[in-house]
């Protein structure tokens, strides 16, 4: 998501990014309205700005409540269909007993922000503008931008409270289910309810020739599927031990190796990252890319000069979830696995992805065998 989005600033220390597909929405609005006249096109863009300003405040509500509940927020990404708050689960404060309550607080924060803004803006407009009407139709219209502030926030708040996972109301429903079952089962039950809503949206949209409803239903369906897969993935991460997937046949480098020697060794292995070992002690890690960059920039030298001395290690009994947290916390690509202070294996992002796909397939085959 970050590679397809651009940063536009920070609010309360939270990075705000716009996905590149959002630009297509602006072009679409301009193109459909510009056929009339320039002021109409500008009002159309202003309406888009109001809606996405409301979306930003909605997502900020999630992010700030999550931060107050012990889950730091990495950023907010704006998409043509809304926003996504990216939470840093790797640095979340564990709270297994009250996790479901925390999830509810984070989920309802966004809609409550919108409902508050709708009420506040309605009171201000009614008090400041004599004879101002909130009920004149169309309620949400580029020719009535002030009224649209009220109704865009009201629609956004109420729509997100629908129990249609992965909407905020669906996340509340999942949190309630999670009190009596594990997170994967709770997610799957919430997803099934979300699918009912998404199918209803699409059917009503087709009957009424309202393609916005069809699109909303489609994205709800796809989003629910992705969330379910993510929950299953997280469950697998917790259940798999590093000793099950670590590489035990791997190459190491010495800090006294020259970069040319290190590159020659890298040519004969599939590894992209290497532990650097002096005697029986691990002193650093280095990547194939780092070796190439150093050779291009400065010519031949020693591994010691380019290796990264900051690295994480893990015990072989730790879970895959722990490995992912350590990799993401320092933006690393390799974790050495130690047992009684001896290097016994390595885990890299490359072999993690490969191992996860193989494990998923093997577990699927076992389930199919048990069902038959």
C-alpha cells in the first residue's frame, strides 16, 4: 500500500497518505462535471474534498483511540472508497482479557467522530444562517456544500455502523463473538454476516440501476474475504514454531572476508542475506544487495565495513508471529535462530513467504484428508 501511495502530511504524529488510485477519482469527477462548466467542476471537487476530509477525521478517530488503548497507529491511507488506518500490531500492549473491549472502542470511534461532526456542523449552520434548511433535496449535492458537510458525516457515520464486516459495525460484532470463541472463528462468523449485506447491496443496486450500491457491495465482499484470510494467516503465525521452517543449511560470512569473496560465495547460494560470524560469535548481518552497492560505490573492501551490527535473534521455540514482529520492528530481512547461544539456523523474509505457502497447502491437504 505504501509503494502505491504518496505522503501529504501528518496529523497528531500520524502520517496521512493518498493512494494513487484516488487521483483517478479526481479526474473522473472533473471529467464528468467539466462538460457543464468550470465552476460546477470545482464544486464537484470541493464535495470530494469534504467527503474525504470527513473520512480523514473518521480514520483519525480510530487511530487516536487505538493509540490511547496501547496500539500505535502507523498511518492513514486514503482510497477512492474510503480510508484505511494502519495499526502497528507489532508494538501493541498485550491485553488478552480486555482485547474485545479495546476492539469495540477502536471500531466505534470513527463513526462517533462523524456523528459528532454532523451534529455540531448542523447546530452551527442553523444558528449562523437564518432560514437555512437541512432537509432540502438533494441532501448531498455539490451545489450545496455547507449542507453536504452535515449529510456526508451523517451518512458516513451511520453506514459504518452497519454490522457488515469489515465495516466498523461488523468489527464490533466480531469483537462480541470473540468473547466466546477464538479470533479466527469470530472473524469467519462476522464475514458470513458481512457477505449477506454485500449481496443485498449488489442485488438492490442492480434492481435500482444504482451502480454505486453495486460497487459498495462488491468491495464489502472482497474486503471481508481479505480480512478472513488475514485472520487465518495470523492464527497460523501463532501456531508455527521457527524450528519448523528455519533454514539449517545456510552460508555464513566472516568480517575479514573481502567483498569480492563474499559476492563469490553469494553467487553459489540462494540466500539474499548472510549472518556474519567471528569464531563462534555472531557479530552482524549483511545482504547481497549491500555487498553489491558497496562494491559499486567504493570498490573492494571488507565485510566488516558494510555489515549491519544491529540485528535481532530468536529462539527456535518462538512463533512465526514473533519473527514477523521482530522483522517489522527494525525493518530487517533476516533473523538468526540461536539455541543455547549457538547459531542453529536463519529465517529470512524470502524463506518465510515460501514456507508459509507450503505450510498452508500441507494443512489444507490434512484437513481435506480428515474430512474425507
